[in-house]
């Protein structure tokens, strides 16, 4: 019987490693940049228009006959600072924004930055369009032939990065216009604005953030691990039924929602403000604390208290994102509400994906080591994140973890996990080795769950 259990554990490990080996290479960084064109990004707010220009450094060198460093970030930024006046004078001649009636609005440029992408390094500069009416018109003209006019068969792309009424947020890939040497002035048409487009756009943004926010996902997962168990007599035991487990999940999710909704609202409205580095560090610590609790419970059967306490800081993290995207400048209250709704939808979706597998596994002997081992693994990842955020360095752990929560790979992993859980349950049931649930008189000291 011991040999059979060992074979099942080995089979599970082989399945997991095989999936990671197969799925890992499938997930890679994606972005709009191909290294063969320049970009104009526009952000349309209720109180004005801002934007950003991005040029491949090698093309900027060719167009202006400069000698900007193309690989070393620090040297490139130093070279850009020296050449700033010359480049801005060039941009003044080749970039313009006008009203539909032909009134030219002035453009103020900020400091240069360096963008490192797979296809080449870019020089980027943010700008503000001055003199735009409030609210900005939905139709206006943009002239853009910087670099385009100097290099044959070169082109540029205009991308609307943010437009609340159009329901566009954080867009970095879907371009609106293509600029060539023969088409250097074109009309930007933001017609068909809608309140519901904007609101639904913030809902989608909230859903997207919870799906790509690996630290938030990990925190929810760590809280889920003991949700199918009950801590009694100094040990974790399988919950008696689906109802009791679902009630615990509901309390955890509700308290997490309540906590991060409070701070998301207060932070989004500018009532409270915390240092972003501190917030992100505490979010990493929250995962470690929840993982340690799973092994040595501090609030047994009251994980909702952890969810509420650390949910406060997760809400501040969400608020920081809203500020970074400029959503706090446009329909602020509705943006907060829509984003929060999106986060909740994403959270419910994650719970719906993972909970069935955990519920099936809870009575298997595999879960005795899976719960603490999974908690320790999450704590280890979060510990590295904490160090990265404290020392502002990158140790590469996100590149290992992020692919595991990317679609469609994550759905394959979830399906494989559910099938494996069903198989383990069937094996243990056939061998008469299912762990007794809470209240079952057959419990023995040998049948502990999650003990070390």
C-alpha cells in the first residue's frame, strides 16, 4: 500500500513537471514594439490630452545624424539630455496637434527615458498638449512624420492609450492610425463616446489586473488552501461537507473585498496615500504571513481576519494602479466602482477555478503534504518578491511564476489538476484510505492533514 502511494505521488510530480516544461516556453512577453517603427501614444482625460513619443534609438540617430548610445541605459540617457534641445527643435517641426478647425495647440515635452524591449531599445518622452479645451474635443488632427521623413519606407503608429469615454485603458497594442511619408497628417476621431463604454472599460481593467497581478492571485490561493479543512484538536481535518467549505470561502472573499474596497476608494479619491514601495512590500509579506498561518495557525478557522487585515494593503496597491493610469482624473467615482467590480469578478473566477480541485483533494492523503508544501512554495516566492521590492532589484522569480497564471496555459493546469485530484480520490477510496472528515469517530493520530 505504501508502494502504491509512492507511485501516485511520483506520478503527480511527473505530471506537474511535464506541464511546467511544456507550458513554460509557451508564455513569453508580448508587446506592441517590433523595433521597426515609431509610436505616438495619446491619453485623453476630462481635463486635457497628454501623450508619449517612442523612437528606436538607432532610427533617431539616423534621422538626426546623432551618436546616441543605443545599448547602455545610463549613457543613452546622458546623451539624450545633451541632445535634448536639438531633438525637441526637430520634434516641433514634425509633430503637431490641432483642433478640427485648424488651431494649433502647443506641445510641452518632459524628460527623456529609456525603454528596453526585445527588438531594440527606444528613447521615450512624455508630453502635454497645451491650450486644449475642457473637456477635449472628440475630433482633432495629429501631424507626425518625425523620423518617417528621413528614412525610406518608414512608418509610425498612433495608439489611444487611455480614453474613458471610449472605454480604452492601458492600451499598448491596438493602433488607430498609421503614418507614412505621404500621410503625415490625419484626423483622430474618438466618436461614439459612451458612459457605459468607460464604465465597462474600468471593469475589464479590474479583471485584467487581478489576472495579471500574480501577487494578488497568490494571496488568494494561500487563503484558499485551508478553506476545505477545519482546525480542531490542534490539527487540520477535512471539512465535513461542501456547505461548510463554501461558507468559509464566502467569509474570506467577503472580508477581503470589504477591506480592499475601503482603501481602494480612499486611495483613489486621494484621501489617504502611502508609499508605493511600502505597500508592495507589505503585499508580499501578506502572502508569507498567510502561508505561515497555514502551517502554524494563528487565527485557526478565522482566516477571514487575515484576508481583511492584509486586504487593506492590497486595496492601496489597486489604488496606486488607478493613479498610474490616470483614471483618478476621469469620472473618478465611477472608475473606482468599475475597477472594484472587475477585481471582484476576477477574484470569484479564480476561486471557481481552484476550489473544486481543493475540495476533491481534501480527503486524500496527498493533501497532508500538499497543503503545507504549497504554502511554503508560495511563501518562498513572496520572500523573493519582498527582497526585490525592498532593494529595488529583479531576481527573476516573476519570470518563473507569471507563465503559470497566463491564459490559456492556466486552464490546462487547472484541468490537469482537477483530473489528478479525481484520480487520487478514487485511488484512496478504493484502498479505503480516505481521511475521515470532521466529526467522524474513525479519526486517528495518523490521519492528520497539513501537519509537520
